C-alpha cells in the first residue's frame, strides 16, 4: 500500500495539490495517518513549505491549554509527531531509517544516545518569525538536503540550521529523499 507511483512527476503533483496538508480538504491533525503529510513537501523539492506548515500546525493545534492535544493520542503517535517536529525532524516512513527536516521550535536540542554519543541540533536565530532554513551543516559540512539517515544520527555529531524570516526556496530543493531501495540496494 502506498508504494506505487501515482503516475505523476513531482512538479505535476505539486501543481495539482499545492497544499498537501489539506487544511481546506481532508487533512486531519487529530488523526495519525495524516501526520506525515506536511513533510511531503520535502519529497517534491519544496522544503520551505514543510517548514511553514509544521510551524503552523504546532502553533495552532498544540497549545499549552486545555485544547493542547487535538483528537486521539493513539498510543503515543501524536506525542511522537509533536516531539519530533519540535526538535526539527521526523521519520516519515516507518521502517525506512531516514528523518526529514522540518522547522525546529528550539535553538538547541541534545539527544543522548545509548552508544554514549550525542546528536545535537542547533537552530541559529530560531524564533516565531525565523522559521525558514537558510542554510545547514552536518558536522561542519554543508548539508543541502532536507533529510539525514538514522546512521548519521546514531554516529552523533552536530546538525546546524541557520534560520531566517523568509523562505529559502533553493535550500534542499534539488535533493531527492531516499527510498528503501536507495538505502539497501535493489
């Protein structure tokens, strides 16, 4: 299920469905099968739209009041979406060890790994207004793709994002997010 092509190229898909989150359509933040949808812009060369939508969803749907969790928690699915998204990345496809990058809420995130290493994410200039990635580095090397692998996370190191108030429509727009076949070979 969902492994076959829709018969459309990424540009045709984005033109036909410019708002994957379906804010006006069938998208439901309170339903776990929809959690991955705002990250799909990373797959069609428009990661700035992922950044915009993630911040919108976190700001609107997950407040620190009685209405802070929409819908059903679904055994931790919604919390996982919020925690990953707030850190700035999300595992879109279960079983494929890839995280796509969104828009972190925090300037600094440190994950202490079981192997004794740390994975750190720094979002310079991160604020309510500065939600768009201007540039990125992974362990000091330029990162121009809106994703990284689980192996990279487990190796520890530093993902540094420079944030700004306007979309950088070039950052990450050319890189194709890998499929399972890309990672394990055919």
